[in-house]
C-alpha cells in the first residue's frame, strides 16, 4: 500500500515541476518562445474551422467555457499542423494554448497568467507522455496526447489561476482519474475522435476548478513508477522542445515528405515513376497506406503525402482535404533497422526516387532536433495555409507579441460561444 506521505510528496513534486515551467516565463527568451507557440496554435485554429468533423459541436447543447475548451482543443489537434513533441509523442500546443487562453479570458486575467499556463501545459503533456513511453505505445493503439490531455489541461489552468502547491496537486489527481484510455480506431466520417479529445481536455479544466473550490483527489493516483522519473535539469523547458510542422502532416510522414522534395530537386524536375521510403519499424505500418479513403488517412499515408509533394505540392497545405485523390506515384514503404535505432530521439526517413528515364537519387532526413521557427517563418507557414488573409495574420502575430487573451481569441476564433 502507498503511504499518504509518499503520495503527497510525488503529487507536490509534479505540481512544483509544472509551476517551475510557469515561473520560467519571466525570462524574456522563454516568454518569446511561448508567444510563438501561441501564434502557431492559433494559426492552426483558424485553419481548422472548415474541417467537416467539427459540425458535430453545433449539435451539442452546452455553451460556455467548457464547450469552448472542447471545441478549440479539438479543432487545433485535428488540423495536423499543430506541434508535436517527439520524445513523448504528444501534441502539447493543442491543449496548453487554448486552455490557457480560455481560462485567462474567462477570469479576466492577462499576459503573465496566460504565458504561465501555456508553459505549464507543455511541461505536463510532454513530460507525462515521455514518462509513460508515448512513442513506444503508439503502435499498440494508445494515443499519448489523448491520455495526457486531462492532466495537461489541469496543469495549464492551475498555473493560469495561480493555485498553490496543495490545490494544484489535487487538481492533477482529479484530472489523472479522468484519463480516458483507448480512443479506438474510428473508420467512419465524421469522426468522434476530436470530440473525445476536446472532452478529455475539458475534464482537466473541471478538475482544476473543482480543486480550486476545495475538492480533494486521490494523490496516490499520481504515485506511479513512470511519474517518479526525475526530470532533467531544466536547462531547457519542454515548451522549448516540441517540433513545429511546416505543413499538414502526421509527424511520422514529415521526414519522408521533406526528403522526397529535396530528392526531386536533385533530379531537376524529371517525372518520378517510383519511390521507396525507409522508416523505423515503430511507424512503418501506420504510414504504409496505399489507398487512403479518409481525410485523416491521407495525412498519415506516405503514398498520399509523397505523391502530393511530387505532383501537386499545394495539397500539403490543404487542411480540410474534403476529397483526397488517389496517390499518383508507385511506392513501397520498408523498415530500416539503422533508422529504427534512432527512434524516438529522431523520426527519420530515407527516400529513393526513380525517374521515367531510369535516373535515381536518394536522401535521408533524420527528423531530429531543429530550432523553433522564428516569427517570420511561422507567418509564412500560416500564410500558405491560407485560413487568414495576410492583414488578419499580421494582426494575430502582433497580438501574440503583446498578449491580451480576449483579443487573441477574437482574432483567431471570432465565432466563439459566450
């Protein structure tokens, strides 16, 4: 049996870790990184408003804070242009940013509280996902972001509201009891996948509000071996670590697409008739989808994504993908043991292309540590996604540099419920 003292110590250690990330936003460098995360996530929110799956939310009777949390987290995550942390296989921005914005706006709080919430949410989702072995659980049907969403939302909202260590620990304990487990493999459209994801985040916000009101959780639920792993010295907070996707893609196919685009340039625009993609064993089966039939399948399919990159590049920035076309290039996807050894620190791919004339070229992209894109690069990404006209996007960027939660929400999501 786990002692109350031990349970309390682990719970408070987690709460202190997330609070430490929140306090780190007092440093200008960290604060600027958080602002760029906010800009990237809100650009994704704007891009995702046209996805057909989200019509489901209009049929739900609930309105207000929790309804907004469900919808905004769902929209951002569904776009597949939000960020991804490789070592945890989670998408922290899709929870940390909208939860922090919505809770801060709801309480009339400002920039300091918002930045703190975003940093704490990243630390929670990426840290817990890594501790639970997210990259290695994905092939078994576990969705690490979904599992971590309640706890990440609780950590973000607790930081925004400034809960003390004891109340924050109970918020985390209540949230972890709401960990949803398997999301299932949903083949039909519209999918309930995003509704489930947003609801998991909303459960985390409820946990924090309950703890703020005095509710107690079972602190022993946080006393798991995986969560006892000491975090590395905080030379780098986890909000600094996540990868930014340059276009609409599963992170598992991104390196292959980038390698294919570079290899095609080596072949000087010749017609590509055949491609071979080598990847780690962990995600070969996931991306080997020769005939994707749904929007989500097209985003994960190496065949679709590489064909788009080689024959119709603009499709890579099409988030909605109402009618994905069949892949145009013959392709096989194989496992390379040397690439498998690099995973999950890197998510690599090697691509070999052959032209109609018989010429071949090969490129390898390691998909490892890359610097967080600057403001201009992020602006270029979201301008190409096309959801916001350049003046609107410029206004959003300016608002992210001098954050006011209510203004940001209006710019990125003008139809938000009240």
